[in-house]
C-alpha cells in the first residue's frame, strides 16, 4: 500500500511539490542573475566582478539623462575650446621662386636670348637621330634655379631669384639687361613648380605629393587635388603635421563656427592626413537586435541614431528603462542612464550626442535574467516546472 502511494506521488504530487520548492529557490537566484544592476552605491555588474577585481572595481558615477543634462552637455560642447590653429591661418600671397623651380624667360625682339635657342643648340645630336633620341638628350626647356637660388642669363650673369615673386624677378632681370639693351621687355614666369610640395595621405582618392604653384595651396585645395575625401573618410578628423606638431581640424565644425577652411594655408613640407571613420567608433551591446560597432558620421552620432542603426531594443528581452552609455572621462568613467519609457525619451536620445569609444548598453528585463539564470544552473528545469503546473489537454 505504501509503495503504491509512493508511485502515485511520483507521478502527480511530486511534480507539484517540486514546483513549490523550485519557485522560491529560483526567485532567490534572481539576486545573482547575470546582467547589469543599479545599486545605491553605484553601478555594479555581477557578471564581471571576478574579472575586474570585485564589485568595487565596477562602480561608476551614474547620471540620469534628463532634458537639463542634454542642455548642459550641448552647452559644454559649444564652449569646449578646440586646438589653436591660428598658426595655420593666413592670407594668400604671391608665389615666391625657390631652388628647383624652372623659369621660362623671353626677351622680346631678342630671340637669341630666349631658352628656345638654348634648347635647339642642345638638341643637335647629329644627322639620322630620331625625335625620341633628341628629346632624351635635350635638357629641360627653361632656366633652372640652382641650390643657391641663382640663375645664369646672357649679359646679366648670375642673378639671385630665390625668395622673389615672378614680377620682382622680371624687374630685376630687366634692370640687369638695361645696361646692354635699350628698354628691354622681359617676360618671366615659372614653368615647372618643383621647389614646394605637400603630402596628402589617408582616406582620399589619390594620395600622394601635391606641388604648390601659383594657386594658393589651402587645405581645401590640397584635398580637392587629391580627388576629395572618400566615403570612408572622416572630415572631422583631419590632421595637419607641420614641423613635428599635429593640428587636429574638424572641417564641419569650422564651417559651423563661421571659419572658412580655405583660410588654412599649407606650407612646404606639410603632411595632411584624413583619418578613417573606423578610427572613431561607438560600441552598441546588450539587448539590441544587432549589437555592433558603429562609425560616427563626421564626428557626430546621437544615442537615438546608435540605437536605430542597431535595430532598436530587443522587444523580447530588452528593458527600455535601462539604457546605459558608458563613457571614459580621463581616469574616471561616467555612466548615463536613459529611461526609454518616460515621455520625451526619444527627444532626449536624439539630443544626447555620443563620443568616440562610448559603449551603449541595453540591460535585460528581470524576467529574461531569471530565465537565463535558471537555464544555466538547471538546464530543462524551467520547462519541466512549467509543464507540471500546466493542465494536460485530453482528447
């Protein structure tokens, strides 16, 4: 009789008693369920305590995202002093001749003094020579400025033209020739610009050397000559290196502040690098549809855009009241929390701008944490318990 009773209990009563003992025990397990929990002392993540050295290592300052906070953050960004680039600003000046340039000089009514006569004399390589041989043996047409900044011209002798503009060099040569010629008329221009160069690197279509010519070499001019910024380039992360000093330039921000980027003049030896958007990313994790690393759009990305590009909050496991933004601020870290269920949450998320390397984390609901804890500790226990309290359907 007792054995029969035990067999009966094992089929019906025992399942009910298992549920009675399992539910309170499972409820107690929710206190150690994996996930992020806010405590009065700060923010604590029970899943990372051991790896980070204990609960105290994971504590951080928690700030709720409110309209007042969004306003103060916006004002702080506007007042934030960027790097001083006044040394890069200037007005366009006339091109000055330097060693390595090739000049074209023509004295009117005196063709024997022009560089055409010099070229034809050097081009005589003998009968039967083809045009390619003559072109290979002929020197470059024009007068090259030597390393001392000098040129040699008939009757005028050696003339130092380095540091002079084209007009100044022409007037100087005309004054030298006036000793031998009556009112000489001289045309002088730079034929080949070879003395000044800048290097453009990074996310541009055609990186490489760009020669500085009579058109002022501004930052915008250098980028346009290189084919423009690629879609993968970040216009807010343009670096100009001059004499070993890096100047970080945010082109959209300059335009917004009324500063014309064309006023940034480049000098010989400057290096311009356009960084990739992949170097400034925001990481979205937790209970979103598609966790991923998102590149910023020219240095700007809002919390609303980050959540939208990640597919939004997971409707089955995400807790809209626990949206966190983890930001490293020097040696400290600040955690911002947004309650997505509050009125105006979307407006606050759109106004809250993220910084590079920010981490956006959406916590799971208590029910999702409880389910995961039970599934990890007792695989299949939750489904068995639900099956025990669910009345069986009979045909």
